[in-house]
């Protein structure tokens, strides 16, 4: 099973100092965090795409390409890239380029995006976000998967005539795709139809909300002939803050929670932790709560943790990663694999397995 860290790359003032990291400081911190994730023995580092002030990752392929050159083993991903406002031709070429530069250590998570700023900046109508998602992803798959030039006529972009996206994906097989969603059943359907992974953000809502979406994805995975629903490729998010003593964790994290862009001004820390997967406490408490995800959602293949949100100092973030690597992830690996039934994959599909599957599909009947 894959474990890692994802970030929204926010530039939130430190609640104690009032200092907001500038672009250079925040970008450098992301590189340091990624390197620390690898050094701690985790598997994945993922960054989100944003196009408004207060965030630094408007160009995720650039950031991930740089991090690829500073790491050797770490799997790199988005969390998410916008399938709605980015042009499918540019997505096809940028992520194939990143796949080549990273020695195939990249996958990509696509999503609609939850900020109106991105839609406005790129001249897209947020009311058409689902239709944009469907059309853009269909074109992207053709640009990646078809060996010859592509002809295309759609609703939201100019037609293509005999166009080939370059460079081509490694071995003719594109990066593995996850579809990230917090509320849209159509996204679960797209992921199931194409046999892609489905990633439930899992930091905002009670578990019942995500159970419905994941169950739908598993049902549609089986319907589309990819195998039993238990074999569908699922990823989950989570948000943690840890100290050796749970009272210390709550006391230290509360001021940051209260001003966090995605939390501040809402329920109290205690109420939010009761209603959602947020875990503030000891590493043992994080292990205990994360194991309930397997009970609620079924066996899954990727777990990513948010650890750097809301203006936390870099030193504190690196301490969180150390605790994940030393205490949390080893315990989760052992226990989750012991619980996993035979025949249920422990990891997402590898590049080699997908190359082999493509070769089998191309053989004459």
C-alpha cells in the first residue's frame, strides 16, 4: 500500500508571528517537504493546482519536475490538476513530459477544481464543470492512448485534425490517473468507466458522504467489467497533527485550526474531529482512527495525509513527517495488509502491469 503526503500549498500567515511566507520561501518549503517525505520512507508526494493569491502551485508540472530532479524514489502526483480549465492537449503533453523526466515516477489526479477564480481566469463557465470534465477527459484519453493522429470535434474547444500530442507516453502507456472528488457522482462514474483510480479527499465531510461515493465507484467499476468492486483502485486523504501527548497536540494545533482557510470560522476543533477524519493527538491515535477508514470504505491502495496546512512552521511540518515515517505508517502497513483479503490489490497498477495489459489487448483474438 502507498502512503504519502499531499499539500494545497497555501500561504497562510503563522498565527503566532503573523508572518506570511513569500513565494520563494513557500516554494522552497515544498521541495524540502518532498525530500523529507522520501527520506522518511513514505511513497508519495502530491501537490494541488490553484490560480488565486494565497497559493503557489499554479504550475504543478513545473514544481513536480523540479522535485523529480531532487529525489530518486518518491512517487509524484497532483492533488489535483484541473481537468475543467486546462486544455487537454496541454495536459497530454505536459504530463507525458513529466513522466519522461521523472523516470516514470509520476501519476496524476484530475478534478473539477473548487475555486471560481480558476474558471474565470481561463474563460470557462463553472456551471458546465461536469460537461467540461467529461469532454476534456475523453479527448485526453484519446491523445494518450491512440497510436495515430487524432481527429476531434467537441463542444468546448476548437476541432483537431490529424493531431498527435508529443512527446508520447513512456512505452505508449500514460501516467496512471486518479479522479479526485468531494461531492460529484459523475466523477466516480468516469473513473470506473476508464478503469482509473478514485480518490476521495476525505478531509471535509463525515464518513457517510464518502462511503456513498466510493460505493458508487465500486459498483460501476464492476459494471464496466474491470473485476469485482473490491478490486477497484481507491485512495483516501486525511489530516493529522501529532505530538507525544494528545493534550499537547490539541493545544498546539488549535490556533492554526481556527484560522485555517478550509476550516476556520466553522465548527470547533473537537466537533470537526468527531465528524470528519481529522485526527489531532498521538501517533497511536492516528493509527487507530486511520484503521477505521479500511472498515468504512473497504480495502484501498493509497493513503495521503495533509500535514502542512494553515501556516504551520516548516520545522513542525517536518516533525509531523518524521512521526508518520517512524510510528504511523509502519503500523498501518502491517495491520492493513494483515486485514486485506486475498485477491484485493495492495497497490495501484504498476506501469509494467499496464504495459502488459495493453500488449494483451492489442493481440488479435
